[in-house]
């Protein structure tokens, strides 16, 4: 009886005694796992410190006021360009009778050619590190070549079209504008023999029949259109559009006589090769920067 009682006590006590070591092992594994996680966090922090250390400091830009383009080489001393740069004075011949290229308003001389000449002077000033001032001389269409030959001006910007015959007498820059030669007609034609108006010294072939009358400038033609004394006008497209807008009588462009017939360029004296090169370089810069196209949109 005593033996049975002893065995029962031992059996009942065994489970509680046996479970104690197992609980201790589980606790140790949990602690190890926490240590591993802590180590991983430390590695990540170290890596981020390394990344920050390798970043480069941002490059500093030079001040805007210290930036400039390289100056072009000075031209030979006895050239027209050298004289212009020494005097810092560019003589420009323009027309005042050919809107929208050159004309007078209550604010003074204005138009596409005046704006273009101003931009060219600025660009040449930048290229040669000078500050050119413009001296304006107003001329007529017929005086464009003689004003160069007589050295009245250094350049002509006056709705001046390149032609082979003119190129034998003066030098031309690169073309800065192509335009059509058009026919403007009155809405009501009543004369048996129509009157055709043209400006003296202008280009373009005539392929209509009628009485041709020559006028000194386009303003005289505009007056004749308003008075009803002319039936047709031959002009370059931008000029024709301006004339139509300037009169109250109805006129319209009825025909394109020559597509892209007029090639506007800057005129210079024969032999002024350094000046020609400077003007061409300035025109190219204006075209590449978008400034030349801007002037087209503004005026034409």
C-alpha cells in the first residue's frame, strides 16, 4: 500500500517538473532573434551614413554679370568696318515712303527696316565689344545705289531687292526676306484703258495692259487710290496689304505676278568685304535666336 502511494506521488509530480527546461529554451531563442534584428538595424544605419558621405557638393554657377562672349578679331585698320568701330557710328540709309518697312509716324521714323537696322547695330556691337550708334539718312528708291557709291551711308536697308544687275554695282548681304510681287486692283473698274501705278526705281515685270503712271513713293499712290485715279497697283505683298488697309475705297490683291520674286537684302559698297562679313554674321545670329522671325511677325 505504501509502495503504491509513493508511485502515485512521483507520477503526479513528473509533468510540472519536466516542462520547466522547455520553457527556458524557448526564452533563449526569442532573445537570440531580437539580437539578430538589432544587428540588422545597425547595419542599415551604417550604410546610410556611407551614402551621405559620398554625395558631392552642388557646383556653383558664375555670376551672370561676369559672363561674356569672345570678341571677334579686329578688322584691318583701313577698312570700312574698322572706321565704323573706331567712331562707334554706323551710317544707315532707309526709306520713309514704304510702309511697313520704313515710314514716319507722330513718334518718328519706324518700320521693319528701322527695327532690323537697330538689331544689326546691337549685334555688331556685341561681336566687337563696342557701342555703335546709328546715323539715319532717308533716301528714295532711286537713290539706294548712288547713296552707297557716293559714300553717304555704310549700309542700305530700304526694301532693297537683290538683282543680278544691281549686284554688279553694289554688294548684298544674305537674304533676310522673300516676298511676292502682286497686283492690286480696284473693286470697280470703269475705265476702258486702266491706269497702272508704280513707284520709280522698283523692280518687277508688267504683264497687264494699260497706262503706266510712275509715282515718287507709295504714299502718292495711296493718295491716288483714295482719289480713284488709279485702277491697278503693282507692289510687294507686305506693301500692297498696307496700302489696301490705308484707303477707304475697296481694293484687293487679285493676282500673284511672281512668287517669292523679291529677295530683300542689306546693300553695301563693293570692296567692303569685312563689313559684309560682319553684317552676314549678325543676320545669322538674329535668325538663329528667333529675333528675325519675331520682326517678321511684328511688322509684316
